[in-house]
C-alpha cells in the first residue's frame, strides 16, 4: 500500500484466507448467509480503482423509525461488477446510521492515500459535531475490505491527499475546540500536531499549538486572542 498505507495486524489480515478466527463478523463468499439477514436497504454503487470493475455495497438491517431516517445496519453485502453473489459480507454490525433520500451514510474514499477507494459508515448520529465512523481499508492483494480500528478512534476525519495527513476537528463543550492532525508512521495514523482553542470568556480565547518533535510533545505556539 506504499509508505502511507495503513498496515493492519495479522489477526485482521487473516480475513483473506478465512482460515483463522475472525472478530470482524465477516462471512466468506460462497458460505451460506446467516439465517437472519435483515431487510434489504440502500445500495451504493462506486468505483474504487480505474483498473477494477464497479463495486456495489448493499446495507441490510432494519429501519429504527417510521420515516426510515435511521437504519440499524446489521451487515454490508459487497458485490463486484455483474456478480449476483456477494464477494464479501461484513457482518456483526449494530449501527444507527442516518439515511436521507434513500442514500446511505456509506462512503467510498481513499483513506490511506494508496489510490484505492476505502469504505466507511456512520456508526450513530452524534450529539455534537464529532461524527463516529466504522472504517475498512481495501487491500489490493486480497481484494477485500479490512477493518481499520485505528481510524475508528478518530472523530470526523478529513483526508488531505495533498499533504498525506488526516485532520480531525472536534468540540468539547461550548468553550473548548480543537483540531488533531495525524501522519502515517510505520503504517498507522499517528497524532503529530494538536491545535487547541479554549475560551476564557466571550470573545477571548487561548490558542495553543503542540507538535510531536523527536517523539516528544512540545508547545510551538501559545497566545491569547481577542475576537
């Protein structure tokens, strides 16, 4: 996956072989599906790479309200090209995913800057701006989507392809705001910069920037700002 690729541990990589215990809840292609597979929900059609056929991602689960605006996703069926049967099934999910206009909050985007589309879904509606996602990275070697727990821990990540960095803006209450910036080091996202805005009173806040330098956190900027 290149220098910026997220390399997952061997316990996750075994998904390609289906020969070891699997905590992701996935079922291999060709295996009989679970007895309860839920109602067929929306399908996302997407291209993940110019040299690969289109992929189709179908949600299965149950609507949680009469409007169908919130969907409990129990599994994701992944089909490739004109194939009728799934090439991969992600099971064991219990999300509360918001859906609008019959379009799932399921996205395909390159999250590790390797030119292949990856997969993420909103886990539940946030009370504030910190949106939680479940994430899977596409592994070209196995042609499968592999769970990326490191990304799950990052709130509302934005992937900056130009810089090869991940930005996560968050809010803690009404007076504390921040942006965490990650680089990929040895295959994993590592927090390298923290920007913090703390209000002491309306119109005045302390601005602090910290960076990871040679493995240690150092304050590189701090000032009081009046708006």
